[in-house]
């Protein structure tokens, strides 16, 4: 999970979606900081952030299911 207090976003890392590359990009260029553990859930983030978690833009990625077959 990556959070940026400056840009007010949370990136939820979903397994098998290329999240490692996105995580590196967010941390290097967009003020992201890794928190909790890699595949933490949004509810874990809410417990960590307290009431401020609702003020953040939350996003993740999905991979097309046919990519698994290729």
C-alpha cells in the first residue's frame, strides 16, 4: 500500500496486477510512501489513518483475466 499525504491518494496493491511497477513509480515521482504491508486492505488503512482516511482518493488496478492465459 502506498500513501501520499501531499497528493492525498492511497494506492491499494492487488496481487498479480503489476502493482510493484506502479508502486515504484508512485514512490519515485509522485510523493508516495509505502505503509503497512504490500497487499494491505482498505479497512487496514482506515484503522491506521483514523478518521482522515476518508479524505484520500483511493485506487487500485486490475488485470484482464485473459492475460493469465497468455
